[in-house]
C-alpha cells in the first residue's frame, strides 16, 4: 500500500483524486433546497385502518416430576 494504491488516502493524494478514502472538503456555500411541491390529489380515498387480532396467550405446561 503506497503511492500506487488508489484505495488509500496516500495513493489518492499522489494521483490527485478524491473518493471515500479522501473526501473533498465541504463547500463554504450551502445549496438551498427548492420549496417542496404540493402533493398531488389522489382519486382514491384513504384506506381505513385494519384492526389487528389480539396477541395469543401462551400457557406453559408444568415440568415433569424429577425421578
């Protein structure tokens, strides 16, 4: 692993490239996200919530008597 290995930071510095091992510095200017678009109206009505069945109870059997 040295100057010829582009997977290491040292190799990336030698090659003058960037990547996971050598990320670029964050830019000073931040990109402002555009305003979110309004959601499209759907033609179908919202589905009603489905009631779930209650959880089953587990009954443990008594341990067999020791011999």
